[in-house]
C-alpha cells in the first residue's frame, strides 16, 4: 500500500495492514502512525478528530496509541492550503 506522508508529500510503500506505531517516512522520518496521517483527522472537528470516542491527543505529529487510527492514504502536506486558496479565489472571481 502506498502512503503519502503528511510532512513531505512523498510516497512510502508499506505492506497492507502492517503500519506500526513507530514506523516513519523513508524520506523525512516523520511518524506515520499519528493524527496527521489518520482518516479521522479533521482540523475543524472537536479535538481535531471526527471519531467521537477517541482520546484527546495534543501532539498531532507524534506517534500515538490511538485504537481508532485508520491510515489515510491520500494525505498531502499542501492539499489543505491549495484547497483553501482555490475556494477563496472562486469566491472572489469576477
């Protein structure tokens, strides 16, 4: 399974279901089992997590023991910024 790192936006290959708590990106060494790589991560949600039963984790970039972690294979460091810029440009378009 190809995983796109939240930190450097480069792809790292891991066997399906084999992402461990301390696994890191081959390119930048950022932890991959962290909130920033989870499909439940949402900056606009309470505790920045869409899973209501998950414990609060304050350091979103650090490795954690969250039982609800589900890797988001489409994460990209620049996607959020680009999406917001595109929305703002379309709002003020003539």
